[in-house]
């Protein structure tokens, strides 16, 4: 199964925020959209970083409520690990495990065209396992 198959099912909507938005705006976006991370874009719309709910918690733990008025650019992760539509779900799982993160933006020709979360990966793997079990059952009963 490839990343493009996941995006084909879930869609290619990407929730993004500007790097000069405040942490408070980012927290509101995460809560209202019911997501765990937002892609951060610079002035030209290019990928500048990623900000997850963990970054918000860490920022408030370290800087208290005053962190909420500061820009997202201070707290986001700049070295974003990305993938492409042709990558396999196994490759994304390995990337998430080694990097210890749960979100991977998808790039096509340098543009963010989707995002894959650990929830998408788990859902896909479960569906694959169910399909494999069904074909094994069919194979055994036909034998
Ligand atoms: P997450 O597990 O996705 O909530 O993120 C945990 C930490 O990893 C946070 O500091 C995020 O900013 C960072 N992070 C999330 N996704 C990525 C990614 N694709 N590449 C690099 N860092 C990431």
C-alpha cells in the first residue's frame, strides 16, 4: 500500500498556519479542526515547519501562558521529515518509529499535497491484515 492510496481515501486537505501566527491561534486551530499537528507555511506559502500538540504543551510548560502570545515559528520543528505519494506505508511507519513523531507531510514537486498521521497508518495496516486473513480463509476453504 502506498501513501497515494491513503490520500485517495482520506483526501488531500492540509490544515496549515502562518509562521507568524501566535501559539494561541495554533492551539485553537488544533482544537477546532480536531487534529494533532499543523503544517507551518512561510510568507511564500512554502513548508517552514510543523507544530504538534506536543509542542504546544511543551511551550506552555516551559514558558507558562505568555508562550501563547508568541509566534509559532519559535516552537515549531523546522527539520520536517516528509514523504512522497509513491512511498510505502511501511516506509512511513519506520520513519515515524525512528523519528518518534506521528505526522508526516506529503510533498509533490515541493508542495505539500497531504498529511499522513499515525492514525491513517494504523487504519491502513488493520484493513490490510483483515484482507489477508480473509484471503487465507478463502484459500483454506477452497482447498
Ligand atoms: P507528534 O508525535 O507528531 O505530535 O510530534 C512530536 C514532535 O515531533 C513535535 O515536536 C513535532 O513538532 C515533531 N514532529 C512532528 N511531525 C514531524 C515530522 N514529520 N518531522 C519532524 N518533526 C516532526
